[in-house]
C-alpha cells in the first residue's frame, strides 16, 4: 500500500500550493470544481476552488484540496487526512473494514468517476482515512 497525506485548506489551497512550491521546490497539478463531476454540488462562486491537487517535491509528495466547502472549520487551522492506495480490491476492502471498526464510515466504498473504488472513514481515534483501489 501507499500512504500519502491529504491536506485540506478550506478556501486557501491554491495559495498554500504556491507557498509550498516557493518554499520547498517542486510542482503541482490541480483540478478545480468547475468542470468536474462535483460542479453541480458547489455554489457558483466556489467553482474556481481546488477539488483535488497533487504536489510532488524532491523525495516527498502530498495531495491537497479546498475540501468540503460547507464545513465551518477555521481555514487557518487546516486539516490532514491520510490516503491509502491498495494494490487490489480484496486488500482495499479488508483494510477499509478493519479501520472502520469502532469508527464512522463517511462514504462507503463505491465506484468513482476516475476509476476504481473510493471510500472515506474516521477511525476510532479520530483519524480520517481515504481508501482507493
């Protein structure tokens, strides 16, 4: 499996990506809500926000997003989730179900538009996990 941090910036993702690019070197690719499968669920004035970004530096990488734009979290606090990429469905399902024990499944494993399966959960220790395979 591959583990990567997933950082939410709640409206400041593009600013953060530029900051890290300048401070750490590296580059990023991003996808905005506009034109995505999520566009109809986002207010028109938020379509320019970042749905998903990939940052690659020298020896490290992370994913980022403006996140759920309906959350009322303080955008200056940020939020980090962990994303696990499994090699196959059996492994992905086993790990997802094991992490969900005693926790809360926010999005059950399901087929996604970009291919494969995706699910989200918060484990019994309050850590948010994304599972893809």
